[in-house]
C-alpha cells in the first residue's frame, strides 16, 4: 500500500491487488474441491449438499482469514466484499463437479 503524498489518501499497487485476488480465487477453488469430495463421500443429496458447501466454504475461508490476515482487510484488499464474491460461481461449479464425481464413485459404482 502506497501513500499519496499530495492528498494523503492510500492507493493499492495493482500488482499486489491482483496477487491477492488470485490467492483468494485459488483458495476458494481448493475449498470447493474439498467440500465437493466430502459431500459426495457422505452421500449428500439435494439442498443438504449445498448447505455442506456453504458451511465448509465459510468455515475454511474464515479460518484462512484469521490465520493469515487477522481480519485486517484494509491492508490487503480494496473492499471486504471482494473476499466473499471472488470466484464464488466458479467455486460452486467446481463443487458440483467433484460432488457428483465422488458421489458416483462411492455410491453408484
């Protein structure tokens, strides 16, 4: 984070913002893979599987935030909302892919 000497406002480096966004995106994808495999192995169906995804996603993402940035959003991101919406739909599609794959391997074959 750089300080602008003339106006006193803070600016973010584009390079570091893109790195932080990429890290959040990759973390969400990995969390989605883990949640999908867990839901598939447990035999979750319908809305129960979606609830598993939301619970695991929120739990692991919060754990990462506590351990890594200690809830100091302003030093790493331009907005708090960015963390929760970055890669959300891609993560959901990854979850569905691994959920159905694990469910089919364990319970059907």
